[in-house]
C-alpha cells in the first residue's frame, strides 16, 4: 500500500527510472548501466515542492536482484537544480 508522508505527498509503490532494450544471441551477455541520482528519490508534494526523505529505498534490478539504499537524517526540501546538503547529515 502507498503511504503518505508528512508533507502530503504519496510515495509510489514502485517507480521505473530506467529501461534499455538489449538484443542478445543465445548465451550472450551484455552490461547495461543506469545512473541513479538523488533526484530519483525525490517525492513531490501536492503544492509542487520536492522533498527528500530518510528511509530505506529498495532498488530492483530485473526480477532477481535487489539492493537497499538507506538515507539518514531529516527530510529536506529540494530547493533548486543544485542542492547543498548540510555537513552534519549522512546521506
């Protein structure tokens, strides 16, 4: 189920942030890269403001690989294209 956060936004259950079609021959493998940035973790409140919240984010790669990314600290509002994090926060 989706959970509402303190700023009124709804966190998506799952979110697709990258896709690439790859053609493979039998028994062939290929490396594919998807950059994950902080912007992929932002949520947007009803008033249009963007927020980064602490918590666990499960990153699914295909159907068999999962990595958990943990953010610590307080929720912060994403103010601009370039955001400077306070030096006393762990991200």
